[in-house]
C-alpha cells in the first residue's frame, strides 16, 4: 500500500530535524550543523536521491550557518566514471541546491585514510589477513553461529605494518591479502566480525589513476570522510543501521577532532518503477530505454526531460516526509505535485494530437482572422498570444461523433460546439472516404456573432481545442505510460528488462501545434488545453517541434489501479 495524496503540504518536522534541533540546543559539536550528500559516481541520480538531497541540503539551509557538502564516495573505481560526476553535479544544482566551494571526493582522502589505517595497526586494532575471500566467508559464521578467528589475527604490529606497506607497494596480487579491523568474531552483528578495511585492487581510478593499488571499503572510508570534513550529522538510509556500530567503532579508535553522528531514515521507493542503480543500468544497457535521461526513467535527468520542475520534486520530497518506516509511495503523488505547480504557472497553448480536418464553409478561403488568447486564465501578467482562424482548421478526431448522446458534450452531426478562444461552429456534414467509410473531414459553418460570447438564448456547452490548418506546424508528441505494469517491479523474479511495459511510450508524429509552440524554448512545460502538460524535448528542431507529455490534466492512475 502506498501513501495517499496529501492536499496540504506536510509541515517540515520529522525525527531527524528534532534530533538536530536538540543537538544544536545542547551545543553538541559547538552547536554547528554540517551535513553531506555522498553519492557514489556509478550512475545517474534518481528520485530516491532527491529525497536525500532535499533532506541534507534542506536541513542545513534551515539553520543559520548550516552547511552541506557534496561528496563523491568514489572508493569503488571499477564502476565509477566522470560522466556520472558531471551529471550528479548538474542534477543537484538543477534541484536548486548549492555546495558552494565544498565539493569533495573520498579519493582526496586516500593518503589520510591510509595513514589512519597504519595508526589502527599501531593501536593493535587492525591486522593483515591472508585468508581468501572464500575462506573469509567460511570463517565469518552465520547469524546463529559465531565466526572463527583468522589464523593471522594475532600478528604483531610490526609484521602487520610491514605487510600493509607491501600491500600498498604492490608486492601481492589482487585478493591475496586484506586489512581487517580487529573487533569481535563472535559479535551478533556480522558487520563487527573483523570487517575488511582495505583490499588490493589493480584498477585505474577515475581521479587518482594508477597511484593506488589498495582501496578502502565503504565502511572504513565513509565515517572517516565524515570526520575529516567535520560533518556533524551523517544522514543515510536504513540499510546502514547495522553498520552504525562499526561507524562508531572506527571513530572511537581514531579520536579525530570532529565526531559525526550517523542517523538512518527509510529509502524512497516508488510504485511502477525501480530505484536501484544496478537495475537502472540494466535498463539503459539493454536498450529498453533510450538512456539515463529517457523520460520514462525515475532519474532526475529523466524527470527533467519529461517536464518535471525542481519545485515539483522538492514539493514531493516535502510531502513524503522523513521517517524510519519503509513504504512504497504512489506515483500519483509525484504527478500531483507537478500538476499543482504547473497549473499555477504553465503557459497555455493548443495542439491537436489526432487531427481531423474541419472546413468552415462560410469563411472565405483567402482570409486569416487574428484572434487573441490569454496565456494563462488567471494570470494576466503572462500576456496574450495570437491565434489564426482560417477556413480550414483541425480538431481532435475524438471530439466528433456522428450520433449525439447525453454525456457527449462535444461536436456531433447537426450540433454545435465552441472553439476554445474562438467561435461557435455547427457541423453540417461528415465527409467520408468512399472506400473505407472513414471520416476524412467535416463541413461546418461558424457563427460570426459568437466570438467568446454565447448568443442570447443559446447555450453551447461543449468547448473543444483546435488549430488552423494553414497556420499551424506539424510536430511530434510523445505520450508516456508507466515503465512497468506492475506496481512493485522490485518484487519480480528474473531480468527486470523483461517486464518493461511495451506501451510505456507512444510516439505521435502527425500532430498539429499552434505556431507559438514552434519557437518555444526550454522553460517550463506548456499546458496543451484539455490534454495535459507538455515539455519541449531536446530532440526538437526549429522546423520540427517535439514535445513530451509530462503529466495529464487529471489523475489517470485511478483507472490503472482498478485494473490491478
Ligand atoms: P542505489 O541502491 O540506488 O544504487 P545507493 O544508496 O547505492 O543507491 P548512493 O550513490 O550510494 O546510492 O547514494 C547516495 C545517497 O543517497 C546515500 O546517502 C543514500 O543513502 C541516498 N539514497 C540512495 N537511494 C535512496 C532512496 N531510494 N531514498 C532515499 N535516499 C537514497
Ligand atoms: Mg551506495
């Protein structure tokens, strides 16, 4: 069960903010507040990261003097790349946050981390172990049985120092030895059973190149990086809860001037999509999506390309809040945050996605009438634009039916409808293809006395959108549906790629757009009247606009839910 849509903004208080306020009040760490956002540069950021970014940068901004660092946790060189570093910086900035001059890399600390490891050895708290990874696993024990001590556990300090230095110097092959913390092989917490601190890996690092042959583990590097940056509150997701005793143990042994505190909160997971970078990688690699920024992806870059605004994502993060209880959030909540934002400020425009030609019989073929339309119904400051009324126009195919019915408020044979921002027209005849019987055009008449007013005594209920046939541009519109048809794709067995919804993208290439849309640049999406919010895609060309539907006007998920 996901959490349902909240109409009010949730107040920004949560257990983490409570702890922080208390710590600041008690002058813990001299009353400083310093957080960090620590992505591993091994993929693009997703909406789950946005939750962490909004928390870390957000809470720092809420307190005078509060600071938040961006730190690349780059201790796993095999999977990391500068492409990811660049995209992460772009995404954090786009979300509206700044790290000022505090962008750091765990790899900047490799020398210090190495020195601290020697210090641990000197303290008798770390040793070089010769067990293979298979043996290590056997010696580790299980949740119900204690582990066994390594035969190397009681090596002397001098021997350990010598071996560790030789590990660094490249005297041993990959995997031949590791440096381990000397804690407790009988601890009920498996993370405390002499965890690995350093491993030998002959891998080129994207920043330090071939300088290092040994790399620290996440557990060793993370807390120390926090301490070296004088982080006060190290906020992370729940899977690190069991690692906290190790985080504390390492800091307790080494007694650095700053002492950060780790606090865990639950990860965001979102219905109908996946969040793990491994799975997102698989989607990209397999070609199931067009890249990390495919508008169907839950990545920040995908959401941006789709038409999400930073405001809507920040609002979403505020709505979901911070807690320790894992939950799967409804996709509709994310969409609703976008709708609320765009409703207030998206410029309006008209576009016809499935064009049906309408010939206005009583309008001269050589005439072009300029009509004006407000760019936003409530916001006059957004100005007006010109629409062109001509003898031939386009309406949506499904805005016409031959046979009237009570619920159908649009155009029917012999009936009237209002053209949005224009006149009332009446349909006289549906022209059909003699062979297929398909409707190819409508013959209509317009009433010149009805421009934006209803004539006395005549109520025209239906309003439809339209564009001029001769004064519009042909363009492409891409419509999206959920990337997966099941609400919990993480629960599926086998390759995630096999479960991608084949109907998750629909490309319409013969759409007709108002001329103002041809020259539209970046900015926020438009509301195409009656159709939803549409964002110009980066593949658009000056002569060929391409738009992505970011979100429909109303919630389409209710229907999807019913089908489940
Ligand atoms: P993934 O499992 O998706 O690969 P990760 O945790 O390995 O994610 P990192 O780059 O290490 O990704 O994450 C950087 C920060 O973002 C971490 O502090 C992590 O806890 C947080 N984070 C990652 N995923 C989520 C999520 N779904 N919800 C909230 N925070 C998250
Ligand atoms: Mg990680």
